[in-house]
């Protein structure tokens, strides 16, 4: 039975992503973001359980990717669609209507498309055993899921102004879509030992994350994700 435990955890990841989509459709963006975070927890523990129980299987690998497409591709796209739709309402010149229907917000689902491409690429790329080529899909998903929390932080009022801009949101979509399928190396957060020299990038990220959380709480998440991207690109 132990071989089914990681797959069951992966299914919890998928289930959480589906709930996030429903919450987004009902305008509950903070709750939708929370469910993506819950999915990320399950995504971490399914791999951890597989390694602990030595319960690897081709089915598990495919199921993990399919779940990630929903939880970190489609679900974040719905959150981005919500904010794009709001921004278009406040700025009529961006509506780009066809038959009275605004089509620009559908650009949000490019995140889901490129997330699927990134995960398909990962499944057939044997170079990504200890690090990643291209931005991991969960990193993109967590960044988008954290946007509702930044809007709740009064000290980050400028974030609300940015999210109200269709141009800003489209640039975010374009950048993250590119990063997911790029050939840029990103370091893995898996720690095999506690040696500082071998895990210096992770320790630097952890110090930044703790400091940011002390001052900003959950609103720090997008800044931590951006720091992870910049650290991977620069080191």
C-alpha cells in the first residue's frame, strides 16, 4: 500500500487546485490563493513521501505533472484573469471588445499554456535532476497566488496601483511565461545536507525570506519569489 501514499498526496494537490478555481470564479481571491498554497504543501510532501518510502513510479511522475498544471497553471490563471478583468473595467480603452465582450483578460490563460509546456518539457528533460532549466511552475503559481495578500497590506499600496494596470499584468504574464520555458538555470530548494558552501543560495534565500516575512507577513511572498528568480539568474 505504501506505493499509493505519494499518489494520494498528489491527488490532494490536484483537489486543492480545483477548489482554488471554484473560489476564484466566486470572487474569493484570498481564499483561492490560500488553496494554491495548500496545493504547494501537498506538492512538496508527495515528493518527500516518495523519497522516504522509495515509492517511485511512472504513474506518480505523470500524475504529479498533471496536478501541477491545474494547481500552479490553471488556478493562478483564474486569479490573474480576475485582476485583468477588473483593470479593463476601470480603463475602457483596454477592453478590446469583440461582439461586446472583452477579450484581453483571456491573456491570463497563457500562464496555464506555458505551465503545461514547462511541465511537459520537464518530463522528457534528463538534465533537471539536481536543478531546474526554466522557472519551476509552482514558483509562478505561488507568485500569482500571493497577489491578493499584497493588496491587503496597507504599506504596499503601490502594488494595488500596479495590479490595476493592464499593461503591468500583461508584462507579468509575458515574463513568467517566458521564464517557465527558457533555458535559464534555476537552483533547486531541496537540501541534501546542511553544509553552508553547498547550500549557500538556499541559505541566502532563507535569510531574505525570514526578514521579509517579519516586516510584511504573507505579503512578502511575491518579493521572495522575485528574489529567488534574480538569485538564480545572477549566481
